C-alpha cells in the first residue's frame, strides 16, 4: 500500500471517475495490484471554501491495473488506476 498526496482538482477527478491514470516518479517500486491511497492535500489555503493549507482528511483508495514507462521522463511511470469501493 502506498499513501500519496494529491491536489484537490486531481482528487475530485479521481472520485468522480474522470481520472483513471496516475503519472508518478517510480521511487516506490509500484507494481500492478498495489493499492494507492490518495490523500487530498491543499498546497495553499482555499479561503473561498474555508480550507486551510494541508491535508483535508479525505482519502480515496485505488488499485493499480497497468503500468508503463513508455515515452515518460526517466524514472516516471504511468499507472492505470481503478477506484476501490
């Protein structure tokens, strides 16, 4: 299991099913079948929504379905992800 921070607009896209992939530096030796826990993170305060900078406390769990490094910056991978209910 890998816990990863993700910014709010990416988090929302994962939650609603629009974002079905993740591009990351492969510094954790990601593998097909691994679980990723995305933790919503605000890099700066969002005064309009009363959200201070930092973690919101919301999480989303996904499984890695496929991985490739084709055409990526050295050390990066693209992972196909599927939300876990």
